[in-house]
């Protein structure tokens, strides 16, 4: 079990960001009514049948309104966007917040790949757009069991406070301004017909559905046999409850940060979702 936290950050602190919304349905065109045949004095020459119209591709479920070009300078290329992102994030959360909590090198790609992986079984920590949370997993002995201790939740409180300090609507405004970069990174990730904002909204919904255990979850250290001892054994803890262990990487993290932190993050995510998702 990783000991770092993760946030669905998109642009600023776009917090903890499943589903498979990037697959699009294609609708069949409505059948044309039969054309009336006019009587002909002589047989007309055969004509090739009309080509079947291409299937219409569904548009994004949650479209992002583009910012008028006259209101801002053009965006840089994705490969050259780190400087702009660093300045934009510092303007939103402060330079100290950026240095303390965020990993800004390749930030756009980090956000996109992490968001895409949060609803899966594994989200590689080396690609996260956030820094490591100091300390290690804190446990509490309860008979023969080991529970995640209250001190573990305290480790995440500075980060959760950092997320909560950002107004969701302001983070969403920056996200919309920079959205073409996120969309390009999503296409390059392997979804040429996908829409990143749809994926983001689906992943946020997935995280909002994370369980909220009333009691601290029990964990167990997974034994790894070999001659070389592990220097970080705490990353090998798993939930003993099969239902919790079967959760996605993102939902496991939501549970691990502690109930109070989880609910606070969910409140932020709900506000951010409202700002970027089409209203139904």
C-alpha cells in the first residue's frame, strides 16, 4: 500500500480525480423514406447507389466551453507548457504551495495519466502530480489485528487543507483555460476519439462513491520472499477486508486518508464537478 496521497488535480489542485466514458456510442442514421418513382417513357441508365452517410460520432457528454481567443494569449505547445503551468498554479495556490505539494514537471501529462488510472487497480506513484506525503503508514494494534491509526489521517491534513483552500470555481476556470493541453495529452495517451473532461467527470463520480468505513480498516503486511530485505516494507500493506482490497487505486486512497479527510475531499470534488460538468 503506497504511503503517499494523491489528488485529482487538473490544472491547479484539481483534486482527486472511474468509469469508461471515453468509449463513444455511434448512432445509425435514420432511415430515409422511399423515394417515389416517376413513370419513365424508356428505361433510364443504371446509376450507382448513393453512398451510405458515415455514422455520426457522439460528441462529448460534458463539453468544455472554449475561452474566447481575444481574452488570453495563445497556449504553448504541450511539450513547452511547464513554465506556463508553474506560473498559473503559483497564481492560484501560491509558490510555496506549488513547491510543497505539487510535481510540476510534465504536470499536464501527470494529471491526465493519473486521472485515467485512478479508477483502475494501480496508479503509478512516479507519475502522480503531487509530492510524497511525509512519514509512513501509522498503525494501531487491536488484538491480533493491525488497524490504520488516527495518526495516519493527521499526516494528510496539510494536503487536504491545501486542496480545500482553493475555490473550486477558480480551479475550474484555470482548467477551462488550459483544457486544450489536457485534451491533447489525453489523445496522446491513446484515446484519439476521447474527451478528457468526460473521463475526469466519470472518475470524480467514481471517487465520490468510495465507501466510508465507520471504523479504521484493518491491514496486513504482504510477505515477499527473497534474499534482499525490503527497505520500505510499509508499502506492502493490504486491506484485510476483501471488499476494500478489491477497490480501485483511487477509492483505496480515499479510504486510507481517514473519514474526516475523505469527506472533506469529497466536498471539494463535488464543487469542482459542478463547475466542469454539463448540467442535466
